[in-house]
């Protein structure tokens, strides 16, 4: 449980996966804003949107690729960040990623767009490249929200689901491949 002697964190999630993790940790009520791409679980769609793409994400892939290339060549970010909304929501935790500047807002995008970030805002940057990294990110986010025990339970639950899936898959593969005589 969060420390009852401190003010609960105010979370701005700029990455869909991170928003889902926050919600799976039982902390949706801590969210004060989200990115344009965060739409799951549906309850978070009522939150203020802090970002917008500078390209048309619904364009056919060739056109979208061309738009991204033009935006990248100009040196500008792919996403527009609503500095006023970020500042007024007064986040104490901001979650973003450093995996891909085309996929979502990066720390550099945020720093360039939001010169007036609250000095107390803690920037959490995730960059998973493996499943273990994703599970580590769950713990990083849980720690930032002061709900480490929930993080441990969520990671354990996911690992159990993966183990069960592995067992089921092996039993199916094994029954379809008769052993040589």
C-alpha cells in the first residue's frame, strides 16, 4: 500500500503500455493525464490528453512513412506535447520511453517541450527489449508509485500465466508429435 503519510503520486503516462501497467497495479486513480495513444482500459479515456501526433496515424503506411521521414528530417519531434496541460496537471511522476522516437514521446521530446516541468516531477523512462525487461519495468513503475508489493504480485501472476501457457503448449505439441518407435 502507498505510504499514508505522503501525498499520493500524480501520474502522467505518455506510453500506452505504461498506462496499462499503472492500471493493472490498481493505480488508475493516480493518473492525471495520458498520451493520445492511451485508450485501454477504457476508463482512462476520460483523462486529459497531453500529446498529439504531428503525422496522421491513420494514413496508409506508405503515406505515414513519408510523413514521419519528413518530420524526422526536419529534426522536429513526431509528437506535440501540450506543455500547458503537463504543467497544470502538476505531475509528480511522468512515465515515458526511450525505445523509439517514432513510437511514443521520449524524454528528450518532453524536456524540449516542457521547460517548466515541476522540479519535483520524477521522470520514469522505460526501454524494454525482452520480456524480463518488461517485468522489470512493472517493478520500476510500482516502485515509483510506492506500491512495490502490488508489483511483486503482478509480476508473479504474469510469470505463472506464462508458465501455464508453456505447459499447455508443450502438451499440445507433444500430443501432435508421436514419439519415434
